[in-house]
C-alpha cells in the first residue's frame, strides 16, 4: 500500500509552520555552534535514556 500526501493540504499546513520555523531559526542564532553541539549531545543522551526506560517498563 502506498500512501501519498495531498499536496494541497501540505501547502495549506505549511503556512501554519512558517512563523514557528522562523522562531526556531532566531532562537538557534542566540547560541554558539559549541553550545548547540552540547545541547544536541544532551538531547541525544536523554532520548536514549528515555527509550531504555520505556523498554524496561514495557518488558
């Protein structure tokens, strides 16, 4: 089964995210490359820990 997006809906939804996308870009510009790398590493580690905890809880 192949699922294809409705391009008209995709275009419609894109407008909702334009402002949010710009907010993210502006927020990232407040941090140095090294700070962003540290945040990325932190979030990656925390995501892995969350996955491990979920696996333990679900058996």
